[in-house]
């Protein structure tokens, strides 16, 4: 697993980051704890003009879509790498 992570760490995004608004369009939450994602309730890193959902299908969040680390909302059926959340790490 470590070798796979080391190999993939140099790959460009986008990466799934476990945020979605599938429950209510425009109200993003983290799927790991259903906590709101907005400036009042916690950290956000949306790219300028995001989330925009122009196609009507952008209900899942990715980071790094333009080679940076900012967030964008995209179709949940898009294929991307993903970032996992760990409770603990024996790194």
C-alpha cells in the first residue's frame, strides 16, 4: 500500500475529496460526518466561481482539477483518483 501511495503521489489531479451536495443542491457536506462545507461552518478551498454546477450534475467535489489544490464540483460519475481520510496513521 505504501508503494502504491508513493507512486500515485506524483500524479496530477483531480482527486475526489468526499464532499457532496446530493442531499440538497448547493449545500455541500462531508460524507464522512455529514458536516457542512461552508465558510461559516469550517474550511473551504473552492476555486474562484465554484461551486457553479452549470451542467446540473456537479454534485461531488474534487481538488486539483486545474493542476492546483482548489476545489471544484463535478459529475459524481466522473473517473478520478481519490484521497482517503484516516483516523490514525502509523506512518
